[in-house]
């Protein structure tokens, strides 16, 4: 009977590990944009945004503070700076539809995982760690037929990079949706990393970014879920468990097997 218990539990553990790996193979993979900053460190590909309302979200860990750097750039063939998100010593800023710079005046702390969301709707709103920080007027329209660059600003279509404007740090779970995410959804995305956003999937997914060519010295790092934020995200046993549920299950199974072995050994000795 003891061997049957052990065999059954071993099989169950193997199934859980396989399912966990297949379903969430990229959940803990961050892309590092290393120091020193370089024009070569970027991800770029042609892409056409066909929506006028979008939401950009990412986990981010910056290596430096007080530097001009760009996180996400989308240039249309007919217009530079169609969408541009970045930061300098005054805080985060954005360009939209080739217009003037707009300042959020909210800084992102360095050396700490932060969840950043920018919602472009009738206006432009910034959320940090699930909390709305500020909203600015929307200056113009998004154009199709463009080029996406992660970690750099485009001075012309898919090019014109400057190392002094490059991002240095790590990014994780970056996605672009072709609609507005609600404040409640943004909060849940921050609290529960596996939260499934109601509605269509992102038009640019983290899996796609990981599959693109990582230029320069970009690298993929494995980030333990429990270390991705200094905000001490808690284990929560709900349908939206924020970090690896299989670990909890495996610990429970290991405890249960240990108890059963103890009971069987005690019965044998008696």
C-alpha cells in the first residue's frame, strides 16, 4: 500500500510540474537592458496599430535614476513620435501623434520592481503599482503602419538611436492592448500576475517580445516571482493566485506523503 501511495503522488507531482511549465513558461522571464547603455540594446519590429485607444503595461526595474531614457516607441511611416513613453529627471513623459511633449511629472524609483500602466483613451492616464497617479489631455490620433522599438527613441522610422536616451534595467510582462483597461482591471493585474484580462488578448504580448530578436547585449533573466517586487506581494489562495500555485500544492503533497509514510511505518513497527 505504501508504494501505491508514493507512486500515485509522484505521478501527480509530475503532472502538476508539466502543466505549470507549459502554461506559464514565460511568467518569470525578464529582459535585461544592461549597462553601459548602448544604441544596440533594443527590440524592434514593424507593426501596425489599428486602434485609437490603447493600454501599455509593464513591470519595470530601472538601474539608474536621473537619466533620460525611453521605454516604448511607436513611429508611423508618416509620423515620428506617434507613441513614445519615457522618463527624465523631471519624471515620466509621453509624446502622442507627433505633438509636443506632455509631462506626467511622476518619477519611477530605481532598483525596485514597479508596475507601470499608461492608458490612452479620450485622455492619457498613468498608473503606478495599480494606483492612478495623473491624467493629461490627449493631443492627437494614432496612425497605422509603424515600427515598435523597446528601450530606445526613434528619431526616424526604426532608427536614429542615441545611447544617452536608452533604457537600462529590466522589463517583465510588457503588453499592449488595443482598448482601455479599467482601473479595477489595472489594480488586479498589479495584485495578481496571472489575472486574465476580460476582453481580447493584447495585440503585442510578452511572449511575442521574448520571441523577437534581442539586439545588442540584451539578455533573458529568470526572475523569481517572490522577488519581482519589494512591495511584498502576498500569496493569496484565490482563483487569481499571484505566484506559482504549484509550489503550494507540492508542499501540501509532500507533507501529506510524509504523514502517510509515518503512519505506515508506525503501524508496521507495532
